[in-house]
C-alpha cells in the first residue's frame, strides 16, 4: 500500500474512533437515512430500555425503548446477536446469549421505534447502529424483537428499584406522609399524617373530597405498611384551617391493589389550586405497622407462630426468595406469571407494604426441596398467597433456577443516619463509626472496639446502610485512611445478624477495650451478592456406613486431630477405631463464589495429606443424643475448597492442585468422599442407642453467606453396637418448627424398617 493510502486509513480510523463515543451519548431524531446522524442543537433525547412480555425471566424479554416520551419496540428485521449484545449492555448485563424474533414474548404496543438495526456489537448505544431511523418502520408488532441476556451484571450496575407501572413522572414523583402531631414527628416509623405528593414545584396536598379507604391502602402500602385504619379527622380539620394548603390533586380513585398512587386514576387541578377543594381539607392517612415495626414484642412472636410464608436469602428485611409451607415442608414458588399483584400479597401477609419489585429467575438465590406453587395469579385483595389461584407443580414444570422473589416497601426508620463507614477504597467498605449522644446531649461520631467483631455484626451494619450483604467483619483497620474520630464509644458488640440496626445488638454498658486505638477499630466490607452453601442431605443418607479402621492406618488422621480424645490412650499401632463414614457434597446455590476468608499467604501446608488448609474449620460433624448432648464429634478442616463438578453450562474456576486458587463457584459443588481421611465421626466410645447426626457447614461464620439457616443438616440414627441406620436426613430449616420438634423427640427405628 502507498504511504499516502496508509495516511488516509489512519485519518479515517482516528475520525471514527473519536466520533463513535460522541454518538453513543447522543440518541438521534426520527430520520429516514439508514445511517443515523447526531441530535440537533435542541438537545439530546433521553433513551431508556426495559424488558417486557410473558413468559420470561428477569434477564430476557421483548426489548422496549423509551424515546420522545414514549415506549416502543424494535423490529426483528436484520436483527442479530450483535444487536442483542449492545442492548443487553444498555440494560446493565455483561452480554447477550441469544435473541428472539416474531414477538416470542408477546406483541408490544405503541411505536415501533427501530427497524433494520445493524450493530457490529461493540457500540456503546443502539442509537449509533445502522437502521432505517427513529420511527421509520414497515413492521407490525408481530415482528417485535426480544433479547436473552447473560445473567451477570456489569460492574457497578445497581438493580433498578423503579416500580413497573407506566406513570407520568412529571406529575407524581414521590409520595409521603407528613406527621402533624409534635410527638409523631419524632417517632419512627411515621404511621399517620397528611398525604403529600411531589412534583416539579415541590410538595403539595391532595383534596380529601371523595377520598376512600382504598386510596389509603395504596398509600400505606407505599409507606411499607400492610393495612390502613380510620383517622380522627376533627383535629386535622382544625389544623387545615390554619394552614395554607396547595392542592395538586382533587380526585383519586384507586382500586386498592395498585402498588403506587401514580398508577391510580388521578385528576389534577388547573388554575387556582386552593379553591379547587371545596372542603379545604387535605387527605389524611393512618396506617397499621406490621409486627416487625410494632412496639409490642408479642406481635413479633405472633407473626413467627402463624406464618406459612417466609422470605429467604435477601440482604434486607422485606426482600428475599418466597417460600411457602405446605403440610410441614417448606418449598418455593415458580416464577411463571409472577407479578407485582402476587408479590404484594406476599409482602402484606408478612407485615410489609406493597411490592416494590417482583423478581424472577432465582434473583435471591435458589431454594431447596419442593416447588409448591406455579402460575400464581392474585387479584391483590387476598390475605394470603394460598388464597390466590395457582397450579400444583411437577419437577418437569419448573426448576429452582426459576424461584420467585420479592422486594417489599418497608417503613422508613432512619437507621442509616446513626452509622457510617469511612476510609475504604469504595463506599462498600470502611471503618465503622456510630453516632453517639453524650451526657450533655451533644452528638458526635465514635469508633467501635474491634474485639469480638465478626460477620454477624458486619451483616447488621451493611443492612443498616443499605449496602447488601456482609463480606467481612474486620477487627483491625490500620490499613485504611483514618478520620478525625479516634475515641472508642462502643465495645462488646454482639449481634444475631437479624437486627435492623446496631442499636438493637448487645454491647457493654461501659466501654471496655484492650486495644483502644483507631487501628484496632471495627470495620466492614459489604457486597451486593453473597454465596450460599448447602449440603446434599440425601447423599449423606445413602452413603453412611461403619468402618473399623486399624490404628496403623490412622497416624495421619491423628496428627490432624480427626479422632476422639480416647485415641491418645490407645495401644498404637495395635487395635482399631470405629468410624461413622459418609460423603459430603456441598453446593453453592448463592449469587457469589464462596472464597476462604484467609488469603493464600496464610494457608497452612499439611505434609501428611499433601495439601493446603484454607480455613481452620470448614464443617462440624456431631453425633447427639435426643436432648442435644454431643456424644461424639468430628471436624473437617478445609482440605481444599474446589469445584468437583458443576451444573450444565457452568465452568469450574477453583482447583487445589499446584497451590491453585480455592473456592466453590456458584452452581458448582465440592465433594468430600466417604473414603478420604477425616470424613467421619469417631464413634468408638459410643454406646448403642438412638441419636441425631448433625453436619454444620461454615459453623463459625468465617465466610459471609446470604443465608446461614440452611447450613445445618440433621438425620435420625439408630446404632445397635454393630450396624447403623440413618434416615430422615434434611436441611435444618426444611420443615416447620412443629415438625422439627417432633423430629428431635423421634425414638428412631425399632428394626431395619423406619417406624
């Protein structure tokens, strides 16, 4: 090629490299040319994207684009995987795995904004891809295109909390209850007050004329409350007469099932807003808080006793995978037809408000056991999910990859104002500081003593700040930038992990901290996702047996403390130990890989078995009497954490060989076979009888998980001195509390048949 031609190619390349990112930020007007051109000087249009249609999961659907204040679709003519890649990235996913034609997810409505779209796949916006131009199409909605995105978010992408209803954002942006009583203004949560809506000009009132309990129900649901109650209007009437009210809305006609006031028919005032409300009275609403937010502790106990529904795996109260109790066994709900109406029934039943999001595709992790319900269809008025229409389910209908989840509206408590984290490399980590009130009433930030600080305490801080799950609770924070705060104001903090704020945890009345310098203060690292380990209970039941193993074959196991204490007094190398052996298959069903807390620099090499231990204790193995007393115990140091095998389509990431990285990938499992060292309980000293076999994974909460309640597994055992029978193995939270109590009192077997 001639030198001048080389120069021309370079100039063209640089011109394209400069102009493409500019176009990516600038969506385009309606244009008939196949190649788009930039916006005019009038200013760029805002583009939004969403997935719609049915049936679909959260990462697939009909692709819709918001352009010129109107939602529309994209025609499937010339559509390709490259187009899907661009669109999936604009939706916040890393890439596309496929696309769909011929309105697979149902026909859209409104405009068909784009046709004959041709992207290379590297564009930052579909607006810079070739097409017929905005609004220029010869298609019908029978040709609406869909995309299937890889279920992995772009780094830093936050899941949208926008409620999926079409509203005019210019008219109603937010709704609040403004308390009027002096006492009510200081109390959280706010359960009663004047309804106010926010628009471009600020906050305004709604006229009380024709206001119904159904309207109140919708407002209470938005505020995080399950029910409304009557209001004593006489006080508010006096109050209203002394105020200058600005009425934005003079008529509201909700059905009571809406999840947002903006989804109700609203009539807005024109002209003089003050005169448009004949009575001059603003709408007032009073709500009933759910048990979790009620003052009475009896209400909380009542919810726990009566509930046949629960949320699992969520980072915050009011969110999680939906699980229902059928008979005495907990199971999940399939996401077919799952929507905000059904999700709201769940939320209200649990004492929260209406649903903020109805999530599909196991967004809060996969459940265990049976799937109890499919194609749930609620009207929104039901008191329980069981009152809704639904189909019974078979294994062929649905899998746990389709478990339904919810995010509910919860009352605002202001907890995030009393704690902060500073000094970290991102907003998800830092040294913990709490707002402390001195004896003279002065407020100041103090540090928390790091002694005894762990994962459960970190879970509470991350929840309080709305930062997701706890990755680590740190007892030293010397490596982070210090703030001006140096004094310890709290020590001995002990949480269960369920609290809504640190103020609900136990702590020393008087600060007592041996290392009371800032470098030893408490810290946290939070994460949007977390792992979730669970044991394969049926495999334990299938593989359990007794082995009498000669002592001369147990030197290595004795060195690693895998035998009971009496083994030290044995006549080595003569004699044997009786071992209860079984296989452990540990699955990661969460949304993040399970990684050891300690870095590889601190792993311990065990020459005896020829591998590194990455955790001090990975599992506890216990044999217990019916009253819970341990009669024999074993423990499993993490010989190595690795992916033994994975679900279809999931690749292994971790392997222990050659000092490799250790962990368990999401969708994979680590198998400890029954025939490897220490995969046992030494029962040499155990007498014949009925027992409970218990296995607990990650018992010291060394590594954060989205759900610790499913880490324990229990089985009934009968040991006659020669043989052992194991049955009814199950995860610790798989059955109702009543069934679990009966299980622990269960006398075991009378013979080889389960009684």
